[in-house]
C-alpha cells in the first residue's frame, strides 16, 4: 500500500511562490509506488483549494489567489485515508507552529517539527534564547520591542551603541527571506532601519554585523538527528537579501563548502546541537556565519521548513552527503509517521495511568 501523503503548499506569506516551487519538485520526485501524493494548496487568501484544482496549480495550469468556498480539508481528510501530511509552507502560518497545531487537532501525522519547535524556530528572539541556553556561539544582539521604542527611543539607541559596534544588522524577529532586513553603517540610519523592521513584526533585533562567510548545514532525524556536510552560500549582493534569493538568482552554492576538517566537524556538531536546542524534529537547516580573519563561527538561525526544491541547499546537502532527493522525501515522511506513533503511544500510556489512578481512588 502506498503511503498516502497530502502535500500542503502555498500559504499567505511572501514565500507563496517559493512554496509552489518546492511542492512541484516534491510531487515530481516522490518515489512511486511507495508514496502517493495528494496536493492541497492554501491560496493567497488563506483558504484551502481542493486537491483537483491544487494539482492544476502545481502543473501551472491554474492560479492560487483564491481558495475554494465549498472545499473543507477538515471534512475531506476524515475519510480520505491519509497517512501523513508534508507541509511545505515557509514563513508565517506555515513554519511558525500554527499549521502544525491545526494538523495536531485534525489528528494527522506530519513531516517536520511540532508546534513548540516551529514557533521557537520562527521567532529569532526566542530562538536566540534557546541557543544561548545551549551555550551555542551567537553574534551580540539587542532586542527591541515596538512599544518600548515608542516610549524610550533615546535609551534604546544608547543601549545599542554601548552593546554593539557598527555596522549593525536590523531585522524583524519574525521574518524570512531577508524581508525587512537592513545593514546599517551609520548611527544616523539606525532609527529608520528599526522602523522598517516594525512594519513586519512588533519585535526587532539589532545585531553586530560581521564580515563572514555563510555556511549552512542540513539536519535530518528525530531523537538521534544526523548532520550533512556543510555548504556555502556566496551572495551576489552586499548581503544575502530578498532580491538575491528570489529575483536575481545569481547566488552561488558551494557544496561541500571548502573548509578544513576540524571546521567541518565543528559545524556539523553545532548544527545538531542547534536542532536539539529548539526541540526540532524531522528536518531543519542551520545557518552559520564564519567570521573572516578571526575564523570564529556563530549560529545565525534555524529554518524548520527549509527551501526544498531539487536545487535548494537542503536537498543538495543530503545528496552530497548520502541521500538522493527521492529517498530523502520518503525518509522525511517515514520520520513524520514515526514521531506521530511515538507521541500517540505516550498519550495512550498517560491515559492508562489516569485510569489506574481513578481505579485506586
Ligand atoms: N549579524 C549579521 N552579520 C552579517 N550579515 C548578516 C547578519 N545578520 C544577517 N545578515 C545577512 O542578512 C541575511 C538575512 O538575515 P537572516 O537573519 O538570515 O534572516 P532571514 O530569516 O530573513 O533569512 C543573511 O543571510 C546575511 O547575509
Ligand atoms: Mg537566513
């Protein structure tokens, strides 16, 4: 029997189109007959699209602006014989735990991190706190809450000056694809950069900007995760910004990254530590900075739903390490089902305990 898997894609974020590309790649490469893919799109208006029309969107024969008024995934999934869901929606409402919570309520196993890890991984403030608790190396940063900024701007500017050296990187805590990220080279430009970050979130981070190589590692597994070889991103612009990621397409991926053996080992070890620090599951991509000159390494961020087209960093890293794309897809689905079984059996054991206690009383 094939594993019947809903491929969930689209979503309301800036990464809607990227998600379609990731999903299209997965639908084409998922090994048959072991995996049966049922596509379901979340349209730009936030509504679900029926599997028939979703398949047309994947084939580029339909638009994904509006959902179907008369389609309810919840009702449909009840007796559609679904074994697993593969959510491939990046950013808000897809990668931040909300969608994962919805799938939990529906009782459907799914690929990737659960609610808590997704939420922590999406919020760069909470993410850094989890990393700091695990003693991972981080660049210095100052967190700014919009309300505090409105009331005590001078104090916050001074705090940034005292804590950090120019240039700074200012970013919204919840973001992705470099949206709202600014490199600040003079204190005169700091306020505008913070205001810009607040267009996207009520919390902004100001970080020490470092001159660094950008190294990424793919992690795969549940309780005993493994790390791929590291890869390097060589941005065509001043930093790896939105245009660079999706418009210019001149970014270069170097796989594996050219690094001495000890550094490679250190990146792999820290990637697994970062994965565990937020309690991730299934897969995640961990992004690092390797400071030029000093040769020091810092964890930048973790992405719990990394770009997943056949030419994206995550699948390419596994291909270079040991797993080809079709097998990787299958493995992720197996891991999702495995995690759901472990959780279900724990819930059963908890229920049995309650029954035992009630028996005593
Ligand atoms: N502290 C920093 N020092 C140097 N470059 C940075 C720093 N923070 C971000 N950048 C640059 O900005 C890009 C996007 O920032 P990042 O924190 O990864 O946000 P996103 O979640 O949008 O990818 C990075 O890939 C890097 O090129
Ligand atoms: Mg990034």
